[in-house]
């Protein structure tokens, strides 16, 4: 199998480099020294339904492991057998391109003290250990069984970062100050504990998914005054930290008040990432998700206080809104504010974190978006 691993690993590295994901030599070295297959379970499958068992099809298993796909490793927080492939994805070995993208944003040097939030399979903790030194990496995982499996895989790879079972949103005060904080799970807001536990000039990199449709890469630098400032750099779709998952859609059965809008719900629901950041900035705590059924499209907006659904059906001149009309109107106003600014893309937006606030801004921190 070793010859097959070397060939596939070389091809993966070449693909990532050709696509522009992989540019830093130290990340390339880590990928070669900490092979992915050492952290993937014997039964591997992707969210697209590709599934293979190493015991019966070792070559196909390696092919899947060294593709640029996330591999699902847990369903329903462990309540469902992952081999069934039927349940909510709650942990994975992330796709190599997304792993590399976050690692390059993190800009790790040898000797940096790193907090890795979301151990998962342990592969990313292993890569960070190779880059910073295994004695400098602390990796946190909320699920003790997941952490235990990662410990076995890391030991097999000859790596021994500190593994902590606990809520990564609280950070690890015993190891502070950190030079780098790296998250492998999405957050709806940046925990201030990460800022507090990072030294000035340190970097925080995390997938950021406040709830308004898109998910984003976020790179923050911690300032001497205890704030953190940074920009959104690209797309990053990760499973959410357990304590940051979206609240459930209201299930009271009440259709709510009915009204009408001239705005096609797809205008809001299909809006690009820059618009999602603007709408999320104006409507903090509001979630947005679209649902298709045949030719119908329904956009749901909801928070813990209100909800609204706007529905597109073919042939209609106006579109139905059920629920809180004001919530729908606020989303529409935020969208057209974004249009009036020239439809700025994602990378023109940034975020400032203080002990009390989290503020999205356009172009510069002096131009904040206020709810």
C-alpha cells in the first residue's frame, strides 16, 4: 500500500498546487509527512454518497482518501452508526483544499503555540504539529470518543499534541497565550475567549457562518488593546460547533400573517456572499435558508424572536410572505443597501471583535454596519 500512498499523495499535492490552494512550502511538507490515510476510518464515504470499505477494496479506499473531498466520520453526534450513511453529518475529515486554505491563512511558524479547535480525526492537529512542533499544539474536541480515536491515530503517526476534551468555544486558558488559534468547525460568532487567549499580533483563523446563507473564511489579528480585526477571505463550509448550531425552525404549525411582496424571494436567497455578509450585519441572529420543491422555492428567515417565509411560484406577479412582514422587509432593505454600495464582493468586508461586540464593516473598520 505504501507505493500507492506515495503516488496518490504526490498527485493530490500537485492538484492542490495547480489549483492555487497550496503555495507555502511548510504546508506542502506537512501534507507529505502527515499522510491523510492514517486518520481516515476503515469505512470511508463522502456526503455525495461515495462509500468504500478498506478491508474489501483497499485501492478504491485509497482513491477516496486522496480525493479532494470531505470524508464523513460521525452522524448525529455519534448516535447513528456512521457506516449507514443516513443521518446528520456532525464530524468529518475535511477536504484537503479547505484544510490547506485555512492553514495557509494561519501562517504558522516553528515554535508558534497553537490552539486547534475541533480535533475531529486528528489530521489537522497532526499537520499543525509538523509545522509548529508537536509540543506547541493543543487540540480541543468536545466529544470524548472522537478525541480518543484521534489520539490513537496521532500516536500511530508518531505525533503527540496535547489533546483536551472540552468546549472549544471556551478556549484553553491553561495554555495561553497562543500565537495562533485555528478552528475546524463553523462558528456563528467569534468566541471572545479566543481573542483573550491570543497574544497581540497573534492570528485567529476560523470558518464563520453567522446564519445568513453563506459561510466564510475569516482571518483576524489580535490587537494590543484586546480587540481583533480582520477580513473575510473566501468560502469555508464546515460543520458547526455544537453550541453554535442554528436554532430550529419554529414548528408551531402557525402559518402566521399573510402578505405579499414584489421582490422575488430568489433575489435574496440566491444573493452572493457579499450580500449575505451585508444582510447578516444588518440582521444579527437571523438565519436564512432556501428550500426547493419541484418548481417552488421558499426562503425561510428566522431568529429566536421572529420568522418569515417568502415563496416563489411560477407565473405569479407577486409573492406570498407568511409570518413577520417586518423581518422580510428588513432583509430586503439590507439587500438593496448592498446593491447601492456597488454590490461589493466578500473580500471587501471585515469584522471587528471587542469584549462586548462583533461588528461587520465594509472596506474599513471605520465604516461599520449597524443593525
